[in-house]
C-alpha cells in the first residue's frame, strides 16, 4: 500500500502490484497484532481529533495518535487545580465550573433516559453519551461497543477512547460550528444521503473514481485542508444521528467505484481520507452493509486476497456486487422509487436534491449565517 503511494504512476506494473499486495498483507497482520496487544495491556493507541480549525485558539480537526492511559480526567485542568489564566478572573472560572456541571448533569440524564433502550438510534445516542460523566465505570460499557468489537476489553478500550475524544474536543457541540466550505466539498466529492432502505437504515451513496485525485488538488486551491474535510464528516454524522434520520442508527453504504484505478490511491488522497477514517472509528456499529458496485478487476482481485485476513464482522458487511446483478441486488434492499435510475431504479432526482440533503443544506446555511452575524456584531463592538 505504501509502495503505491511512493512509486509514480508510470512505473506501476505487475511486479510493483505484487509488492503492494505483500505490503498490504503485512500491514493487516501488524495491525491485528497491535490491536490484540493493546487490549491486553490496557494501554494502546487512541485516535485523537484535535479542535476543528488550524488557527490557534479555535477548533481544528488534526488527527493524531498518542499512547495514552484511557481514564477519565478533567477536560480543563484549571477546573481541578483552580489555576487562572493571565486574563482570567474568579468569575470566569466559576462560569467554567458551572458550565461543566451542567454538561455533566445533561450527560447523566441522557444516559438515564436511554438506559432502557437497546435498539435503534437511541442505543447509538446512548453509546455516545457520557463524555462529562466521571461516574461511568467499565461495567457501564454500552452494548453497541460490545457488538462492534471482538472482546469486552476491546469494547471498554474503544468506548473510553471515544468518550475522551468527545470530551476533549467538544464534539457534542459541533453542530454549532460553521462549515464555510460545506458546499464546495459537496460539489467536489460525491457523497450524499438518498433516504431510508427497507430496513429503515440511512442509504448513503458515494462515488469514488479517478477524478477524486483532481478534487483533492482543488481542495488545496480552495484552502480546504484534510482537517476541514474530517471535521465536516463528523458534523454530518452528528447531524443525522441527533436528528434521528435513521430509526435503526445504521448506514447502508453504496460505494460506486466506476472509473476507480489503483493509481487513484495516491499520497494526496490518503492524506485527506485517513483523518476522516479515524474520526469515523469513534462511532460504534454505524455500518450495516457496504455494497461495492462497478468495481474494477484490480479491486476484486485484491479483495479476494485480503478479505481472509480481516475480522469476520467486517467481511460480513461487505458485498462486491457483479455488474450484471446491480439492479437485482440493490432493488431488493432499497425501494425502487429511491434507487437512482442509473442503478435500475425510478429515482431521477439529483443526489443533492433529496429531502435529507435539502434539509441538511438548509441547516448548514443557518449555522453559517448565525456565525457570520455574530462575527459582525463583534466587529461593531470592537469599533
């Protein structure tokens, strides 16, 4: 995999591909080994997403990895040790304490209200709650995290890591954060919500072709960083979950690889996709099914080789559908009026004009407008 990133496209041949496959198999083996060792020691690699902006003092979404002991600590050290910043007084410290106490009580009440719910989106929301609840114990690990992992130790480890991530970077309030590049990102990467499938899971359509490499270059020109790309993905997740767009709390993902080639997976593409992927790992059991369609032979070949090395829970979710059976397979799980016409359905509505997408766009514009108004108000005060 790393070879495919480092070697120029014009030098990729069969010998190179053999090296790529061997490297990929070795990577899978090492990841599985690291995963097992981390759950036995209690210390491991936690995925951490830092605040959602690149400017100091604001939010960014730079994804890093740190070896940390996943225990609950105070989000703001000043709350614990009564340390004041240079420009801070006793009043502002008291306000911080009061805000934290409100968040803690809110989290406890939410967990209590949803504690009896074991199904659907409520179970998912419950699994994401409690970031400010220091009273949670290992035995309180939600069933969602147990279902998403192979052992209870792994479930506790990942659950604690996800709560730490949410607490440190205020994920519970990300829907208040403006998304200034939302429409630009949407126009350059095909990823949208069609509606609900027959099981009431959210149907996501993503198209990943060779053109995505050109989209990455345009992202850079527009100033859209990998951090912004990841932050918007978290924003979308939090929106559909908290608005209960999917009663099941699950996603049915259609991945269209028409026009995809191994050379698509360049270092630039990896730089943009990896932070987003790490963020998505903070949500348990989101994916119900992944249907890969229009897959090139190179993808099918690699999938047959690596799938035996992946966890059974992972491989069971993936289905690579033959080209001649796309309509038959997809129409069996997605209402024909929802399935796009290009896949044999009756839906000729552009992807970003679906009811869910229009609702989301309206919400994003409201958040951005509110942020712009607040900024104008601050400018007036400064004047």
